[in-house]
């Protein structure tokens, strides 16, 4: 049994006193009951340990610890530090055992789930403590804890009334009467107070001396509780049996003791009962005063009733009215005094707070002084080691005091180490639990991502089967054809809200991505709609599979980058794709490196466009509705980015009069607006692309450099993909009809948004060589599919949309930057120079032929 004496801190207003209490742990309810003495039958109160926390602080004093419940904090004090640690450890272990017992026998399903976690925590913690030795088991201090402590003298207080609980007078009276009656039985039967079976209603053998000692207490009991005598006594009998079942029999204890021990126990009980009688006498005095007041009131009421005339009664009433008025004035004075006292108390509280702050300052100064003392002590110890300087050292008395201070500091250090071990044992286990839960959550998220990716793959395969059936519809019976048509219509329905209502979705597919591009383009052709749905599912599956393996480490590397500087590592990261949260910052940095914005230049261009209409203004207005029709920010004439795009294009037409405006610049500026958001930044990005990245005359009236790049690309296609080029030549396919627009607008409206922005990341950093790399990679990605087509019309139809079927951006990136190496920039420049000379020669010949033809027609006349 866990029981023993502890001092409990009692608070009576501003007064705080320590009261000795007998504490007993109830294993059935996980409560800590406390009594005034070990012989009491009724507890003064209890502490619920099931949801309590324990703490010990050195500043509270030696042996002091706290039990915090959700409703109250109990401050207790043991006789020594060892006893304190024993109580803390035993209470903690027994609370865990109680929770573990409850988890093994749950009352319902919900409790079973919750207590299973508690059971796991208890066993894990015990194992950790045993293996890692955070806080070894404390030996039982038999002199302060256990049943043997019940027979020892209780800790004495300075006065008899100090240890009495004034909050529980009825319990005090019950325990006192029980102790008196119980001691009579003990003297008659030589049994311990913990072992009795019944309580006699009318004790017979009572000594005169005992009757004299309990006369006052019994008088109170007979005067106030005469009508309810049987109920409390029956309750004492039940309490006695409960105590008898909670403690071992007294006979076993008495067998182990000799007659001298028995005599000392009886003497101690006589002293305890004497103190009880004294305290009860004080209580009787208080009750007598209350009785005198009641009798005085009774006499006045009797005088009023026995008065013969109305005048006498009226005089009595007036006397009472005067008394009431006096009492009312006294009450007002008391209330006024109460308010003044409250104000004084507030001032004192503020003063106490100031004193606390001052004490804290003094403690800090004291700590600093102690450190200085430690340093000086070490220095003096070194000086004392030299026998020649021993006469000049400090006196023995001063050294002795300093050594005592050092010992005190060492004791403080040991106490703090013990406290840290106690707290670290809790913190370590909570950390282990949190780590385990985090790992389980991460594993479940990865498993969920894998399952969703597999589900997307299955849906994609299902749609592919539907597409194959769609191609075979003309050869199917009418009923089957109708069924296939219904299945296709059902698959093409797109309702994001329904998907969200189905439950938890790790990465739900929305109708638009973060930049406003449609995840499933709205094609007019039925076959293309099915392909777009298949493509969206494939993209989602690839994202889910690469999220933890590729995307998260890449994002962590980007988060670790502070200031941007050109390097091989940065180049590799940009090729892998810039995360959306970093893309705007990196794009601004790349533009500002090669094209320094001129302050106020953009605003002056806007003023000029408002005052004077540019010749290209009409063409710009025609191209605005045709810009990025698959993006919600440009799909409507009332979209917010349409006016910004108009201003950017007009400003550029005035900025570069040689080009003015060329079809394709609208899509370049639109992508810059989506990422950079600010229209002036988008303007300088457009200037950087047209004037710095692209070769001269790329967007001129003749588009001569654009045509040169198409011839250069055909050369690279023949070198890198000879089989595919031979296949094109066999069926007379001119790839420039497809690729010319790729180069002019850097794949805008050709690739899906996720892959397009990765291409632009590398394009803005490395230049036009990236466009050649990705153009070749696109053909290599679909090479086998193209080689299986043996009809020129079908090849052209496939090349119209085959870029939209590329879903694996990582695979395309590896082809572009790994499989197509080497790809030197010097070779690209040489090929451009060679084909430009050839193209200029051809254009000169055409001009000569045209001039000759015009001259011949002029000579022939009309």
C-alpha cells in the first residue's frame, strides 16, 4: 500500500500554512485520499491522479512537489528529497498501471481504442526507463512511507488548531468521535485502528477519565445531532469495514512487535486523543457563543410575545428598528472599510510584484556573485597549493564559509540533475511517440499517393479502351455502339465538386492549374476530348508518383538557396524545373541580369501610346481574343489580364519601331504576365526575349532568321534522328509546317502548361539552344508512334496534336539534356551562318526573277 504522512499547503486568504495530512492511494479509482491522521475514518478530500501532472521545482524548497489537476494545484512537502522522489515515482507508475488495467478491460469500443494507445505508451516508457536509466527506482523510505509509518508519531504543528480543517467541521467531529470510540475498543481488544469489524452504538465500559476528556465534544454531538445519531454511526461502520479491507490486519503487525512497542503505540494514541480533545474544546467554545446569541434573540422574541399592551410591543419594535438602523450603518461602514482594504490590497499586490521583480534582480546578482566566488575560490585554491604563499591567503574561517557555499552549490547541481532526469524521461518518450506518429503519417500519405497514382493509371487505361472502341464503332451492332457512346459521354463529364465530395483526396485534379490553364482542354472534336481526359489523368499520375521522390527533394534544394548567382548547380536546378513559389523571383533575376530596366521608361511609352495611335494597334486588338484561349485569365474579353496585355504590346511597339508588332508576341507577353504578374516586369521580359535571347530579324517582316532556324533544325533532325527523318522524306512531310510556330512562340499553345513552364525556365537562362533541344526531344519521345504511321495525311493529323500527348515532363527533360548530347553552341552558330547565306542568296535570286518578270510584263504592255 502507498500511504504516509505529507505536509499539505493550505491557503486561508493571504495566509499560507503547512498542515500535516495522512495520504492513502486508492488503486480502484486512481485517487489520492488525505486524512488529518492515520486513524481517521472519513477523508478530508481527494486528488484525482488520472489526468494530473507532477512537477518538482528547486526554488520551492527541499521535498516540495506539486500535483496539478485540471481544476486545482496541490502543493505537498515530504520529509526529505528521497521521500519526495519516491512519492513522485510511485504515483506516476501506479497511475500508468491504472490506465493500463483500464485499457485491458474496456467498457466500450471507444474506450478500447483510446486506452490501447495509453497501454502502448506505458509499456514503452517502462522499457525505455529500464534500458536507458533515466530515473532509477528510488528505495522505499520506511520511516516516512508505508503502513509502519501509521504507528509512528504524526508530525506536530505549533498549535493544536493549526492542523484542524475548518472547511470540514462535520468530518472533523465524526473522525474525533470515531477515534475516541475506536480507542476504547482498541484498549479492550488490543487491536489496531485499521482492523475492526463493527462500531458499538452505546459503548459500555468507559472510564471516568475518558468521559471527562470527551465531555465537551460529546455535548456538542448530543446537542446538534441527536435526531440523526443512527445514520452517522452506521456510516462509520461501513467506513471502518472499507478501511479494514484496504489495510492488512492489525494482528500481523502486533505479532511482530513486543510489549514495549505496543505500549509506545498506546501512549502515542493517548497523546493524539488529548490533542483532539483540546481542539474539540475550542470548537465547543465557538458553538457556545453562537448558542448565547440565539438565546438572546429568543429572550427578545419572548418579551415581544408576553408584552401586555401594544405600546410595549411598539416600543420593542422601535428598539429593533433602531438596532437594524445601527447595524445597517455599521454594515455600510464595514463595506466602506472593505473597499478601502481592497484598494490597499491592490496597492500591496503591485508593491509585492515590484518586490518580486527586485528579488529576481537580486537573485540574478547573487548568481553572478556566486560565479565570481567560484572563480576566486579556484584561484585561491591554486594559490594555496604553493606552500610559500600559504601565509598570504585568506583566513581559515573565510575559506570554510566558501567551501560551505561550494557544497551548497553542488547540492543544487545534483538536485537540478535529478529534476532534469525526471523531466527528460517524459520529454524523451513524448518525442519518440511524436516521431513514430509522424513517420506513420508520412508512410500513409505516400501509400495514398501511390494508390491514387494507380487509380489514375487504371482510369487512363479505361479511357484508352473506350477510345479504341470509339474507333471501332462503325463495325459494332447498334446496341453496342449506343452503349460505347454512353460510356464515353459519362467519362467526359467533368465535375470537380463531385470528386471533392467523395472524401479525402491527396492531390485533387482541379479544372484549372495554378496559372489558370485548363487541365483538360475543351476540344470540339469528340476524339480529342477523350485524349485530353487521358492526358490529364496521366499527368496527375506522374505528379503523384514523383511528388515524394523527386519534387520534394528538389523543393528543399530550392528553399536552401539564398542569393542567386550563376553556377553549374543553379543551371541543373533550373533545367529540372523551378517550383511555383520561386519561379517569379528567379525569372525577375534572369531578366535583370541581361536587360536592366530603365526607371520611368515604361510609363513614358504608355503615355505615348495613349496620345498617338500606333499602326499596329488594329492588329493587336485582333490578336487579343486569340491569346491563350485555354487560360481563364485570357479566355474572355472582360478578363483582368487583357488590358494589361494590351498595354504591354503597345508599349513594346513604341519601344522597338523596327519590329513594332509581330504575331506571336502576344503569347510571349501573356506567359510573362501569368508568371511575373506585374505588367512592367512582363514588358521587360518581352524585351529580353526579343532583343537578347532571339537572334536579330527573328520577328522582322521577312522572318528570315526564323526560316534559317527551320533549316538548321532539319539538319539536327537528320543527325540525331536519322530513321525518323528518312520516314518524313519518304512520305514527303515538311516538319517546318509544324515546328515553325514552336520556335516563334517558344512552344506556347503546343505543350501542356506544366512542361511549357519548365521549358521556359531553361530557355530564359540558356537561350534558344533549349528550343532546339526540346524540339528534337519531342520527336524522339514520339518516334516509335510516328514510325508506325504509313500515310502522309495521318502523319500530318498526328503531328497536329501529338505534343499534347506528352505527359511525362521528367522523361522529356532527360531526353533533351542527356540523350541528345553533345549539343555545342558553336555548332549552332556555324549552321545558322551557313544557312543564312544560302537563304539570302535564294532570296536575291527570287528578287531578280521577280524584277525580270515585272519588266517583261511591262514591255509586253496591256
